[in-house]
C-alpha cells in the first residue's frame, strides 16, 4: 500500500451515512477514476461534497466494490468529524488539504514570497526575497556548539534541499500484518536535520511491544534535550481511547545513536504500546536533532 496523489481525479457516490463510500467507477469527461489514478489498496487525500455537507480526509481506495474508506477525517462541515451524508449524489475527488500543506507561494527555487510549513508550523518562512540576512534557519557550528546565522543565499539553498523519507510505525520492532500510509520530509542543515512526517494506520496487525517510529533520515548523535520531537493531529488517546476516560496525548523523543523515535505519553512520560492502539489511528510528527 502506498500514498498516491494525482491530478484531475473525480467520481460520484450516492452512499449515505458516515462509513465507507461506494464510487460509481465512472469519471466525468476530462477526469480520471480513482481506480486508474490511485490504484487498489492505496491511500490519498479526498474531498466528498454535496450542498452544505463536505468532508476532507485521508481515504483508502479498494477496486473490489470501487470503495473509498474514510480512514482519517481532517476537516468537515461536522466540526472536523465524519459527516453523516444525506441521500443524493455527492462529488468525490482527490485534493490537497491545507492541513497537509508543505509550502505555498512561488517555486522555492526563485521565491518572491513563500511559506514553508507543516501541520505543526515547523519551519515557517515568509518573504524570503526581502530578507537581507537570514536568522530564520540556524545550525550548530562544528566544534563550538554555537548557533551559526546563515546568509540568505545559504538559507535558500537549504530550503531547496527538501528531501523525502518513508517512516515506519512498529510495535516491539515489528509490524506484522500492519497496514499504514506514511510519508516524510526533511531538510539537511549540515550537522542538524529538521523534518516532519505523517503516519496513518489502517490495520493494527499482530505485533506487540513499544510503539516507535523507525527509518528517520539519519541517526541521532545528540543526547538529552538537544533532540526535539513533537506529535500533533493525533486521534490516539491513552488507555480507553474509545470512551476517552484517560485523555493522555502522545509525544516522543529521539533514541540516541538510532534513527528512531520512541513514543511516550506527554502527561507522565510512560511509553506508548500496541495496547494503546486500534485500527484507523494516525498522527503527524516533527523533529529537530543533531546527526
């Protein structure tokens, strides 16, 4: 299973309620079907809209039955929850939601005004062409521990080196039977790396143990508070997450000498385990550490 985006993908559905929708399998003239553009078992960003009812989220397409599972709702006309769609025909199409925007504005190669951001706002830059010297990005000066203030030219070069990686959620170091959609982005700042990612878990699988994010772009060489991790947009809750009786929210830390994040509960620091998870859970994460 992969995460796939494509242009001009649209279909319709007459499905009602809050569950998986069945697509007609026929695209309007000039558009592609989900089957042709997204593919069986893959996930994508979707919008479902009809009248005042609308929903934007992450969906999983299945060619058997031409269905789109509404895996994670990002925003909606129902205050961010799944919409109970009424009878009638709804448009279903691939979109790029603002909740997952990486940057907007002119191309990063020659920006007139640009914003580089993720769901946690890390990092954010505005009006780069008008900055004489850039303190918007800093990195550790080798051997001194001091923060180096970068010139605008160096800052723009670093911003142009946006690379991708594929993070993996595992329980006890394995993910047997797990299905997940994940993507990550990072900027290599020399001795430091800054980045962010998205993990959407569809099927939990059978592995057990501590929940960790593997396969970050580099191993962490700094211990303690020099490695920063933040978790956001999570629908994971500690303990009885279905009834919300506990309410802890996850955070995490980089494991020294590894390219791995250990997930913990932010209210008391205990580890997150497979028993804290169910199907259809997801989150965003961001990090800043020395490599």
